[in-house]
C-alpha cells in the first residue's frame, strides 16, 4: 500500500549527486515528519521518485564534511570500538576476583598490559586514522 505525499519542505542534499535527501514530508496521518530519501531504499510505501519530483531544485546543496568533522567521527568510532573491547573482553576478567585469582602472574600481567594498551590507543601517532590494535591475551 502506497502513501501519497503531496507536500515536502526543508530538503537538504546528503551527497554530491543529489540522490539522497533529508526532507520533511506532510504525512496524511502524522503530519509533518522527517524523512530520508536514499537511492538504495527498497520500501515502496512512499514513492521516493515522486518526492524527488516534488523537491525539484528546491533544496540546500550538499556540503561535504570538513576534515575536523571527519576526524571527530573517526575519533568517536575508534573510542567506541575501544570501549566495547574493554567492556566485553577485559572487564569480565579483570573485575572478577575469582577469575583473576585463577590466573598466573604472567596471565595477569598480559591482561593488565592489554587493558593499558587499549586505554592508550588515543596516544598513538596515527590516531584516529591509523590505529594499531593490541592483541588480546
């Protein structure tokens, strides 16, 4: 079942070829709602070709991200990956007194070093674009 949209506003291009847009559509049930048009969308509930026709040339041009924005995104991704590794690999071992006590001193030292290496990821010379991930013991 297709929903007919007859009004759009505030369209902003998301790529240089203007095939993806953030836009607000006037939904017949929900009123004005945000909507993203992508060239890979397979949902036919809303006709994206019709929306693109309604938008025509009335949209804000694509503005590529700055290097600062790209760096911030890469930094967040690396820190997120690091935090996930700490949470699912390291914390269950080092914060569990029984598991920790069952380890040899060498194993404890290896896990401590792994944790330290993960925490120090942000100090690497290539951070955030060229990171060497430590090996889990």
